[in-house]
C-alpha cells in the first residue's frame, strides 16, 4: 500500500499561478513552486516532470475553464458571451491575468508533449465551431468578414477592454460592461 500524497497537482498549479501573477513566467521555477506550496521539490517533480509541463497544464486548464464558461454564456446570446470576459476577469483576477495577458506561446514550450499541443489545437477548433454555430443560429452572414466581425465583438473588444486593467493589477470596473455592450451592438446588431 502506497503512501497518501500530501500535495496534489492542484496545490502546485495554484502555487504556480500565484508566482506567475506576481513575477511573470520568469519567476516560475520548480524550486519556487515547491517553496510557495510548502512542499519538497521532489513532490513537485512527482507530479510534473518539468517546469514546462507545469506551465502547460496551468495554461491549458485555465483556457478550458474559460472556454466552458464562454460557451455557456454564448448559448444565452452574443451579448452575454461578450460580457462574459469582463465578468470572469472580475471574479477570477489571477486566472484572468494569466490567461488574458500571457499568450500561449509565452508559456508553451517546444518540449510540450504531443497531448498538450493537441489540447491547445482542440481548444482553437472548438472556439471556431462554437462561433460559427452562434452565427448560424443568429442568422448572421457566414462570410470571412462576418466571422471576423463576430470574433471582434465577442472576443477581441472585450479582451482589449479588460486587458489594460489586468496589466496594472486592477479588476475591470463594472462600468466597462457598458463599453462592451456598446461595441457589441455597434458591430453586430443591424439597426
């Protein structure tokens, strides 16, 4: 019978998230994560064979969580989906800072296992499918230009609106939602 693990993957991912929000990608080392979690370095290596795998798992987990919430909001309408980003950033400032400020490529290593690259590709494909399904349900046009306008209203504009606040360590204030709504209506609603 094996010993009970005292430290879980989530413990180390949480520690890595705190370090990343405070010090950026350069602050992440296995030793720093172990120290933040109050664990021996060997326990970190037992869960993650490298720093790169830990960062990859952290980014992918956050991206999957965010996209699940975004898809749920999208089922309730485009405006709800556009407003999801600032709401999620206010409710999850540390997660938002990592996911919305750091590009995948900043945290992704060429050493990521094939499984991680496949998960990242699947996330991008799912997002495209969900947006196309939304466009079809909304009886919007389906040209490349229509797709770009939809992505801008649902993703790019809300991200731009919250990014400035996240960069300075602030939560996006609730009044920013009005900017998201105004942008959404101007770009996608036919008047």
